[in-house]
C-alpha cells in the first residue's frame, strides 16, 4: 500500500473518531449510567483507534519488506562477493555471489576460515595484507588467487576494511570479484611486449615506435650504431637526422600513413653526427585504438648503404670497362640509341669517332701487358678531357676506343667542322708522350716515356640513320682509311644520303 492511500485511510478513521467524540460531548445530551448507546459509541471509538494502529503496523511491515528486498538486491545479488569476518578470520556472513565464486553453499561458508579459500602460493601475500589491514586504517586492496571448493584457482581483487563491533572486537568486511580474464589479458600483453622486445633487440633491422607527430617513443638497440645510445632518443624528432633534401618527402609519406592507416615503402638518406650518410629503406605500419584511430606508427628500417654500393659496383662492372672505367659496348649502345633519338627530334647531326692506337702492340711486346694497361688508362683520361659533358667516350676492347658527339648542328658542313675540331684535338692529345712508371712489388723501378698516336675515323649521322651497326661500320671504315693513309690522321665518312 502506498503512502497516499495510507494517509487517506487514516484520515477517514480519524474523522470517524472525532465525529463520535463530538457526539459524546454534545451539551444537551444527558448522561445515562449504563446507556447501551454510550457503550456502543465507546466501542466504536476504540475500534477506530485500533484500526489506526493496525494501519501503522501494516505500513511499517511493508516498509520493512521493501528494505529486505532492497537488501537482497544490493547484497545477495551484487556482482561481487561480500563477506564479513570476525576477529579470528572466520566467515560470519556471506552473500550469494561469494558462495557462487567459492563453489560452496552460503550456509556452509559460515564459521569457515577465509584462509581456507586463499591459494597456497598466496598465503604469504594474504598474511602481509592482513597485517596492513590491522595496523592501518582505511580500505586496503590487493590482487591474489583464491581457490574454489573443487580445487581450481581464480584471480580476485580483494578489498577490505576493519571496523569495530558493538563489543569493541574488530570486524572485517571483504569484497572480492573475479578478475581472472583481465589478469590473463595482462599476462598476454606482457608476453606480447616481451616477445616484441626479444625480436626488436635481436634484429639488425632498425625498429622505431613513433607518435602521430613523429616523435620517438621507442628505438631498438640497433640504433646504437647510429647514435651511440638509445636512452636519450625518447621524445626526440625522428625527422631531424634525415637528409635535408629528403626530409619533406619523408614527412609527407609519414603523415599520409597516419591519415590513411596504410604504410608505404620509402628510400631516403640518413645523416649521422659525424656527417656520414647512410642510405635507408623504411616501411611504416600503424597501431590503432579501439575506436579505430591511429595512435602509433611502427617503422621498420634497413641500412641499404652497402647494398647500394654493391649494386653500383655490379652496375659498373656490367656497363663499364674494368680497366679504364669508361662505358663498355653495352652502355655505349644505349647512349648511341639516345643520341639517334635526339637527332630525330632536333634534326641536328651527331658524330661517331672510331679510334685505334697506332703503336700499342710494340709497347706490350717490350714491357708487358701491365705497362700497356698504364698507357690505356692515360689514353682514357685524355679522351675524357677533350670532349663535352654531353658526349660519350667508350672502350670497345684492346686498344680500340669510340667517341660519340651529340647535338652538333642542323647544317652538315657546320657539323663536319665541329666534329673535325674535336677529332683533331683528340689526335693531338693522344700524340703527346706518355710517362709510364714501371714498378714491381709496389716500388717504382723505372720510368718509360712512350709515344703512341691514334688513327681516327669519323662518321656523321642524323635522323636519316636507321641502325647503329651502319654508323659503326662507316666510322670503322674511315678509321682504316686513316691507318692506310699513314696513321695519326683523321678521316671522315659523311652521313647517309637522304
């Protein structure tokens, strides 16, 4: 019954009692000794009073029942276990959740020592916890393992407070909840973290964890070869050591990774404190929070400096003559193709010179191939010093060299003049004496001054030319004309007629 209904009923009973009282006090009413009407009236008044008292009792009983139900909801059906202990650590009272967690009927928990439900390996922890609870005020909390009646253990977060009972004996009130799942997750995270550090700290690769602005949060020990120590790197700007010419490009790729969540491979240069430069290859991947927002970027990098040097060396070996470092036949063919394509676009002439040394064999016969190699190296240097940057000097093998001149002039006569001037310059330079130091075991024993001229054949080409072979054939033919003409000469073969 609600309070409004109770109040209305009490008011009606009170009104009835007051009406009877008013009747009894009427001035014209004559008192009668054992008047039945008077007795009946008194009984009615007494009945009304009793009914009022009964209503008060019923209301109090309803409130008590409501309180009992609320207690049951808040205590018995709470999602955590409640226990009350006496000063000897015996369970005085427990809720249903505590009984369920421990696997024991609630009635059977009473008078059981709480230590019985503490795992054996946690007894020392619980003892220390009890000492703190007794000696200091306030709520105390710890994580430990409890044991069910079946023998299985589970993790709980135990919270306790000590209070004084009416007899001044301490009473302990405990709460505990099952946190096994969260403990397992913590353990899994620790394992993952340990696994990550195990990998990161034993790899030669460079692993960095950055925030979304590029500040360093973690660097693997491999970074010590760059910085000496990684302890001072946390919080520093990861872009600071990137080569200035590459920095903005790397920043753009990093910010795009943060925005899109997709990493991308990138190549850049890293500048060390001593000024040396390392070639780096990096790829980023992201870590997101539960809302899908990027919160970290993990960058795995490789130092590819030595790899690039090796590739450059392999490229050099594949496309350059190992003795003179000049382009070989393969690279020269590519350069000639480019020059022919440029001639087609511009209608300008190009020229191909075929050079053969006139007296190289006698030097080899007299002093050996090592001394001959010294002369070939000097020939290569003189040839490179006589041409433009856009021109190409190559070694075809033995004592044969080729020089390609690009973008001369649209007029044939002018192109012949330009090519002739360069050819003559080459002829004169190659005819100068060669100073050759003949050494054994690294020590200079003698110096040889040697003269070696060259026969040069020149073939002009333009957009009418159809093949490299045709140009080379005409230049070779012109070179043989120079040879037959007495050596140390320049001969021309004009471009293919239109």
